[in-house]
C-alpha cells in the first residue's frame, strides 16, 4: 500500500517536470491531491494506477450497451406506468348507502299541506313589479293603499295558506323532485311575503297583537318549507330564506310600533319554537344525497364521461383535457362506486352534527359560496372526475351549513330585538347588558350559533350582532348590502335597534373595519 502511495507521488513529480506534460492547472490539482491520497491510503485503500487508453473494440461495446439502455429504459418506465395505471383503474365492487334513505309518508291528499300550498300559489294575483314590497314594512308613504289592494286581491290564496299551516304534514312529492326545479318553493316564498303584508296591514288598522301573530305565522310557513319531508337542501335553504324574510319584516314592524310586555313574551316564546328540527336537517341531507347520487351516477357510468360531466362548467384547458382523457382508460378517469362511497361518507358527516358544525373549525370556517374551477392536473389523478365533483359538492355543502348557521343567528337576534323593544317601551331606555332581559323576557340570553357565546350587544351603538362564520368579531356590520358581503367575503348578522336614536359617535365604516 505504501509502495502504491510512493508511486503516485513519483508519477506526479515526473509528469509535471516534463516540458510537454499536463498544463499547470492539472499539476496543481495533482499536488493538492497528494495529501488526500496519503490519508486515504492509511485506511487500506488507494486508487489504482491510471489505466491505459481503452481499445476501439471496448469503446464500441460500451456504446452498444448505452444504446441498449436508452432503448430498454423507456420500455421499463412505460411498463411501470402501465402497471400503476392498471392498479388504480380498479373501482370498488359496490358502495353502501342503505342508511341514507328517506321513507315516504304516503299521505292522503287532504293530509298533505303541499297540495294546499300549490293551490295557493296558483291562486296568487301577483303584480308585475314587486320591488316596492321590500320597503313596505318601513312605512313608506303610499304603500298602505297598495298593500291593502294586494291583500284584497289574494284573499283566496291567504285562506289556502291558513289551512296549509293548520295541516300537520308537508311532503314534497316524487314528481317535484324528478323535475329538479324549485317552482313550487318560489311560489311559496310569495305566499310568505303575502302573509307578512297582511300582518303589517293588521298592525296598521287593528292592533299590535294580531300583527305579531301574523308575522310569526309567516315565519312558521318558512320553517315548514325548510322541514318539508322529502325535500332536499335546496328546499331547506329556500325555506330558511323565507323565514328570514318574515323575521326581517317583524323587526321592521317592531321598530315602528311599541310592544307591550305580554305581547313580547308571547311572540318571543313562539319564535323559540321556529328552530329547525335536527331530524328534518338530517332528512334534507339524505334527500340531497339521493338526488346527487341518481344524477351523477348516471353521468359517471356513461361513455364520454368527461364531456358530459364538464358540460355547463367550462374551464380553461377543457379542450386539452378531452384530448388527453381519450388516451387514458375510462376506469382510471371515473370510478362511480368509489365516488358514491365518498359521497355517502360526506353526507353522514354533514348530517351528523347540525348544531355543533356552527361552532367547530370544520365546515363553517372554510365555507365558500362558489367553487373555483379545478385545475387540469386534478383530472389526471385516479378517479379524477369523481374527486373534482366530490370537492365541489363538499364546498357547496359547507356553504349550506354556513347559511343554516346564519339563519339561526338571525332567529336568535330577532328574539333579542323584540325583548329590547319591549324593555324600551316599558322603561324608556335600553338595558346596560342583555342579562337585564332575563327572566322577564328571555329564559336565557340566546347563544350565537357562530362560536357558542352569547350574542354581542352595544348599548351605545344600539346594535346586536353575531360574529359571523369567519369567527372574528369586528363589532357588527350594520347596513351591509349584498355587494359589500361579496366584497369582504363574509357577513356578521347585525340587528340595528332603529326604534331608538344612537348615542355618541357613529361607528366606523363597516367594510373598512372588516378589512382590518
């Protein structure tokens, strides 16, 4: 070993001394390598002396081996990719959603409020321009005569609505679900508006007690719409919107009319019974699962699945996607059973905890009203089309949960609003805290569905508010329009106590506060 080390040093010295030897840089590199060579030699190894130049035959052998490797390597990679593709083309043998079924009630025609509400919708005499109705409850000049004329022209529809409210069961028929539209629900929204207008007119001409009862009945119809047996999430959200409309009309009426303690307590107790039943919430998810399964399963099992599934959701790169998917096995792109199994798991998750979802950091915290188009690479994963559709279904489901929580916040805020109105009518001032309303008007301060804490209240600013689905309290956002909500991405359900003038400095601009 030492002999090899001495030989290496001698070769470096001799080669660098020759006039035609390696360039100076090579000599310097060899000199620097000598200490390293010595250290390596101590461990029992030293590089072999430089080899002589390989023959032409050996070079040709190496070139042939290299060319053969270039030919074999793509084949090996292609074979590995084909094996991976075949392994991920296996769909599940079946999926289990037997526990997500909704039993039909099989009601007699006279026992189903759906037929009565359908008749009420057909009997409506609705004006072509109904934009004035939104401000009808604020006492705008000239609205009383228009409201009286509209109520008088729809007496038959109001009678049918009263009978429907007295009918205990409401079931959406299979024919309405098969249509896939909400023509019946949109007509019912007008019936709710008509009930609110009648209640407001009763308050203007008769007494406050009758008017409050009328607003509660309108909100009750919205609750019945949301809890309709066999209805999907679309029916749920439409019913919640109708209930919100009745509650808004009730708050506007209370701002203009003093409320006695007995009327306030009776109305607050009635509003407490308008919360959505957990069983109805679960049925709506099951019905939505069935509708989504029947619709999407047929698309995923048909040829040209990429074109059919992406129809109506045009996104950049869709044409390239179609050409690319033509070279990929259908079983890799779309796996119906696996997709339906994911859908069943999501349905169970969202239907399991209707109330806890509002205060958790799961469904509501990341709720989005719209889903961004999926990138092209998402379709190139195993079951790409199914996963993209599941992602969009989950996003829309989270948005439904957020709307449900917001509707619950508006119901709780309306109860507090009425209690404050009665307190102010009796004492001429607002209470320092909401605890002063207990137990005269409220059994307990209503909880904010977002976060679980009591609703926020400011005596100086004359506001009651919820922190909203983002979970951050910015002090309420009064007078926030739909465009503002879209701009900042969320809203805090806020209830301005318009029956009393605000004190102190006006609040800071709401959108800037939300941005900060």
